[in-house]
C-alpha cells in the first residue's frame, strides 16, 4: 500500500493563493468578491467539485443539490470547496451521439483541472459519458480525485409491470411494430418510464459505469446503486466531500488506484452484473490515460469464466432499486472475492483495500443477486470475437443474447448506414427472414461520426409479426446498455476506414460462433482481398469544428476510441502564471 504523504505541506493551490505578490493578490483578490474570508487561503486543500449538471442532461438534473452536500463534507473536513461546471454530454439529448463528445468533455475536464487552483477533485457524474469523460480527464492530470454518481431512478411501473428505462422503450417499440401494442398505449407507458430524478434504472451504461467506478476503487463503497432520490445518496455525497480532503493530505491519486489489477477487477465485475458493452470502450480509454496496457484480450481473458449473478434488466427481471436493497455492488465484489476472481489487495479511494470494504457485507435478496449455481449466464463476460470480418475484434454481450443464436450461419442483409436501414427496414418487400444476419456499416467512431448506439437494429415488422424477437445483428456501432439481443458490436476495423465490414454484400454467408470466439465472412481470401482493393469511402467528411478534429484523430473501438494525442500523456498539474 502506498505510503501517505507528509502533512502539512505546501499544496498546489498555493501557487495561486499563497503569499503577497502582485500575481497572488490578483488571483486571491478576485475570488474574495464571492465573500470568502482571508483565512480560507491559508494553505488548506482547495477542492474542485466538477459538476456535470445541466438542464439538457436530465439524468444529472439533481446534481446541483448533491454538490451542496459535497461542499458540506469538504467544509467539515477542513477543506475549501469550489464548484466548477464542466462539459456535460447527455446520451438522450446530444446529436449525432454523446459518444462523439466524450473525448471533448475529457479534454475540457483535463484542462479545467490543470489550469485552475485545485488540490483535489470530486467528479460529480451520472449520465453515460459523464463518468468516463471525467475519469479520463482526471487521470490525465493525476490529482487526487474521487467519483460520486447521481444514482439511478426509482422503478417504473406500467399496468402492474416493472418498466425499465430504455429496455422497455425497445420492447414496447417492437410491440407496436408487431401490432401487439397501440401507439396510444405506447404514449401512456411513456409517463411511467422516468418517474424520478436519476439515471437509467436498468443495468444500462450509466449504472454500469457507476459500478465500474466503484469496482476500480474510484468511488466509496456502496456508491453505485443508491437511488438518486434516496436520502442515502445525499449522505454518500457528503461523505465523499469529507474523504477527498484526506486524499489530498495523503496524496492518493488516480494512478495509485487505477492499476492493472483494478481494471481486471472491473472487467470481472462487469461480467457479474451483466454490464453494458459500452464499458469495454470506456475502460480501454481510461486505461490509456493512466498508461495501463489494457486490451480486448484482457476483456475476454478476465470475463470468460465469470457468471452473471445480478438479475437486472436487460439481462434479468429486476431494476437498480432492488439491487440497492439487496446490498448493491459490495455484495457482488464479495462474491467475486470468495470465488477467487478478485484482486483483494487493490487499493480504493478510502485508503483501504477492496476486500476490507466488502468482506462483511450481506446479501439481502438472493433472487436479485443470485448464487453462482443459479446464474443468468454461466459465462457472462463480454465476448471478444475475431475472424476475417473482425481482424481487430468485435464484442457481444452473452447475458443479453439468445442462446440458440450463439452459433449461427445466415445470409447477410446489408444496410450501408443508419439512413439506409431506416429507409428499408419497414418495407415488406425487403428480402429478409429470421435466419438472416442483419449487417449495418459506417456507424463506427469515424463513420457515424462518433459511433452511435444504433447497433441493436430493430427487427423488420414482417419478422416480428411471426413472434420472432431476436436475430443476429452485426455492425461497427455501439448499443445502449439498456438494450438486448444477439448483437455483435464495435466490429474493427470499422467500415469507414475500409475494414472488411465495408465490403460485405447482400447474400454473403456469415458465421457466428460465440463458443469459439469466431466471426467469419464465407468468401475466399482472394475475393476478400479483391473487394478491399476496390473499396472507396462513400461518406461525407466534416470540414470544420470539433467534428473535423474528431474525424482526424479518433482511434478505433478496439483501443477505446480516444483521440490519438491524448493517451498516456500525463503532464504537469501546475499551470503557468501569465500575469
């Protein structure tokens, strides 16, 4: 365990606020116009509360209230809290996709920390991309940092049925297309989907990333599952404010916590909770920021033998509220530890090991957090597929897939992009049946651009009306963590850069073999080489703004889709004074 730093010592913020020089008086004097007394600048830890609140990020709409609780905790511990608004990319608002802006948000956060007088940071997050973007930015600067999430919404109910945010949106939409639900009933159900503040109440990407933050050791134990409107969420925020002050005194930084062992713990946790495939791309990017060599092979190696034991939608039947009441993520971590699947000595933001935090917790509902022998899926880790269709890998979530489709050979029905899909999918003349494999191109990091959550393509009405609810779908896109189905995602290299996906044709036969981790296009090597040599890009390129920067510098999904100039580049955390 890392030796604690000496205290007291001169902190970074004193470069701005300590002394009597003209430059210091410039920095300190202006801040005093907020009514802060002079003795607050005496060298105590200055804590930046990086808040992703926004009216246009509804998942984070209650974070202003939580920020006040964080401040209270900082004051109590003898720190000086200052709230800082940072870029907030909402998954349910931003177009073309919030993923387009994850890296921009991370860059903005990095510079907000580096350029301002903070000694430590509280990362106040919620919606999908806010958690990885703030962790990426904080990791790049490597000041003491801690996560507190906004928590999930309460359960939704419609006509006596639990309604999971996102999951039931996809389900009800398909029911309307199949003639099993009217449009009026769909609109009635809408009111029951989001009935309190908070993020998705399923094990979607927001809940997954909250769990990843806790499994990595970057949040206090128990943080991930507390509902957004539960009073214990406010307590967690206040305790987090207290803790960050001591972290600054101890100089406990992200690089001390986000180790290779911590990432392996997170990968196994993702398997156990039935977490989102989006965790793959985010953890790869976060690892890159701390210089950890994490690859798709680590995902397959660490997750392969981990059962999915959390019975939550979209893989199971319950929601985050029940998960919290059952004991939340600490119970899952304890189960992993008991099974020999946890690096027990990994250090967390508490200063203790992960095992010390969870070894005595109790599972209060074994229908929510299942025994291993009753697991939803015996091998629940994210599957990494390779083959001539995905030389650099593709991913599939087995806990959300249909077992009978995990080994399947079918005829390709190809959509050149999302617009082509939308134009054709509802046409009864489309030559498709349930044995076919739906293929969509040009939806990767460069192609969409931004890699939108469109990989879980809705099935054609003519198939849905037969009572079929799943087909094999392949794309270079992502899908929402709330979605389900036998969906192959993140196919790399993507179509927009001339990956093999770009040259799949209608009628080609494709083989999916999940047990053997294989994704194969049944054409000869010579034919594949000929098609790739003749391929020409057919999508428009942005010519200005951030979209242009993103297009020029974004890497592939197989390495985390970060900007190539931002990985592994931690620099000085002390800004230059220009006054």
